[in-house]
C-alpha cells in the first residue's frame, strides 16, 4: 500500500479525530525516512507545502550564506515539513529558538520515535534540531536530520544533549 492509502485505512478516533500515538509515530518515522537523500539543505529554508511537489525542491534560487542555490529546507524547516505532512498543519513554531518550547519536555530515557531534540544555539552558534528514531544496542541515540552537509541523513551519537520534546502524545 502507498503511504497515503495506508493512512486512509488507519483507525481514527471518532471522538477526537486523532490517530493513536503508535500510528502517528510510525507515520512520522516513515515520512522522515522517505526524505533521506531527497531534500536539499538550504539555510533558512521553510516548507511552502506539506508534500514534495509543492515545495519545488532542487529548483535554483538565490544562494544562501554557503552559496547553496537549490530550493530546500533547513533543520527546523524539515522538522516542520515532516509533521505538516503527517498532521495536516504546520507546527506552531517554525524556527529553532521557538521549537525548543513545542510540545512537552521529556527526559532522555522517555524519547520515542518522532520526538525532537533541539539545541537552541547561543550567541553566534547556530542551533539545530534532530528527530529521534531509536536507541541502538549501546544506548546511543539514532536520529535523522536535515544538515548542512547538503541533504537529510541519519546520524548516531552517545552525547546528544539538548531539549527533548514530545510533539505527539
């Protein structure tokens, strides 16, 4: 089944209109993983639509501070795009300094697939946001993110410190 067909067949609460957490978490992971290698990095890039076509990724536009010229997203724009794709609406906050307050704060051991980890940045240091995927066998955090290396990719680290936020609960 294709992603959108699969979503249509999932149970949705008649009372709240919301899918159960496990279903949403699975859709967040699926959407995030499908974007690996498909969305270029562009500093300050924010989504214009909740799909690929509406964003015109790879269209040539004016260069950012690193001379990147392809239409893409930055890390906070990518996190927003993933959740917009799943939830049907943009996140309330679109930049890192604001995303640090989204959802509910949680502890490292409470992280679940789809939660975000935000570093707000300080002074001249630019912040970053990643999406938690899982803990590996050594307890390291496996995450996915849009990074300055050019595309969405998967990373792993033992020392992923930041603000742990649950957006779907």
